[in-house]
C-alpha cells in the first residue's frame, strides 16, 4: 500500500522531466539572428552557386534532330479487302470467307511498330549503333567524332569492358539498349493536322540526324515487307480456292481478288515512302536542345539559399530550446 504513492510520484516526475515546452519565437529575435548569420547564408549560397556552375559546365550538350512526316495516301486495300465487301455474300454461299474488309489504320500501326521493342532491337543491331547509344561520352566538334567512356567500351579492341552485377553482362543487353533508345527517341502525332514529328537526341548532331533518317527508311521498309507478305499469303490462299471451286461466279470474284493482291505487291515494290512521306527532312542541328545551363544554375543556387536559411532557422530554434 505504501509503495503506490511513491510509484505515482515517480511517474509524475518522469512526465515533468520528459515534457519540453515549445519555445516562443520572437520575430525581432529571429530577424536579428538572421542578420547576424548573413555571412553564413551568403557563404552557403555561394558554395551552391559555384557548384551549380561546375555541374552545368560538366554536362555535355545534347542535340535534337527532327523530321516532319505525313501519312502516305491509301491507294490499295491490303489483305482480302477491296472486293470483299461487294462480293462477300455471294462468296459465303460457296463456303469462302473473304473477311470484312476492315483493317487497322496503317499510320497508327506504323507508329506502334516504330515504338515497339522488337523493331527497336532490330534497328540497333542492324545499324550497329550500340556503342554510340550506350557508351558515347563526348562529341568532338572540330573532327565530328565521338569519344567513348573507356570504363564501358574499348574502342581499339571493339569490346565491352564495363563492370556490372549478374545477371547483366559486360555487353548491354537488347532490353537495356531498348530502354535507353526509347528515352532519346520521340514520335508525336498531331491529331489536328495528322502530321508526325520524329526526333532523336544525341551528343553528336550528325548521329542524331542519321538515326532519324534511318528510322524513316526502316519503318517504311518494315511496313512494306509486312503488307507484301500478307498479300502473298492472301494470293496463295485465293489460288487454292480457285482450284477447289467450280462455280463460275465465285471463280470470277477470286480472280479479281488475286488481281487486287498483285496490285498491292507491285504498288509496294515501286514505292519507297510506303507509309510515311517526308515533308521536312532532318538536318544536322546547329544549336543544342539541352541542357539549359542558366536554369540549372538558378535552380541550384535557389536551393542553396533555401538550405542556408533553413540551417540558420534550425540553429536559432536549438538556441532557444537550450
């Protein structure tokens, strides 16, 4: 019975000991403290300002090459389109499915293909641009040449020497390359005009321009290849159907559909700009796209000023607490 009051008294003392009232902040005292610490604020801010200049100067220039493209006009319908909507009912009576004649918009399909992992990986491998993509360090303007990070790529031996943790290998994988390439390439469709802007950013303006040109050529070639393969498969299918049917009207329809597929193939073979026509080709940019060194310096200096003020405010509160 006698121990309970003592325990309660001890608890009250602990509560009083652990309680620290929040000190009242006098505005005049705070301003006086800030004025006394002005050199400290100026010093810290100056350090951040100098660091911002050094960081901005260390960042390499990035150049952006851009091409303006327009969708090529649709003059042929691929697959089993064309006559399918006109004679589909008659053909179905003979057990032949010519399809509905609908197809995915070729422009949207091409845009999806150019952004796809498979197309990008093939593009990187076909043009052997992995070192320029993953190891480029600086661009020499006078010689228009690119130097590489020696810790990543040995130019003289043509081998990758970077140190990475498993499961990664010294040579960047296709997935790594795809991730980096999608960060420097942009494809934007203007819904109002239907025009497409294809751009690539790189340390070298010459490389950026060459990659834009190569992308335009490759996407046109890829879409042409797909349509030719589809037309050939359709033609082979139709020829089998012609051989298996004796109905004169159906054979007439099938012959006309075969003719449509042959037109598609011939049209594709003679047309280089198959899905995208170049309205304004890419040029070697003379001015950098980024970084904005002035903005970097202002942002870091402002951050330094805020940090110094926060530091001075904390020291003021600590003193008041004591």
